């Protein structure tokens, strides 16, 4: 952890520290990690996986704000809703993702989903 104090923007150090923790402590560390390295898709997705459904939705919404062109975040959000049998929400997420990616010049065809 001392290394993280000296270099809080290191994704590698965050991963190593998180790997040493149990799920509850990992969740706490991941919450800090996404603040320090908001460009890390892996950190956002790992945090979402450890959260409840409602909190995972919030995490993924934050991730989309930081990483609007990252397909993996959009796909994770769609899969989360699919796991809750919210098919109508999945369709809305995919449509919103395609529009957002297009807006940011990161076009993805719907068939690629």
C-alpha cells in the first residue's frame, strides 16, 4: 500500500494490492482505484462485479461517463440487465450505446454486440 501512496496512478500496483484482499476489502480498494485511475476499464468492471445489482448499475453508469467509447462497459451494463431479465432495458442500453459511440466517433455496428 505504501507503493500506492507514492504512485496512485499505477494500474499494476492497484491490481496487485486488490489481489491480496478479500472481496469486501477489494471492493473498498476498487472504489478508490476507479477514482485514481478512471481510465482503467478492468477496475470499473471488477468493482461492478463485486457490487449488488443496484450499486453495479451506478458503477457502470459512472464508468460510461469516464469511458464513453469503451464497448466493454456498455456490454457489461447490458449483461447486468439481462441477468435480471430486463430485456427492454437491454435494448435501450444497446441503442444508447450505439448512439453514444457514434457521437464519439467510435462506431460499432449493432451486429457486433
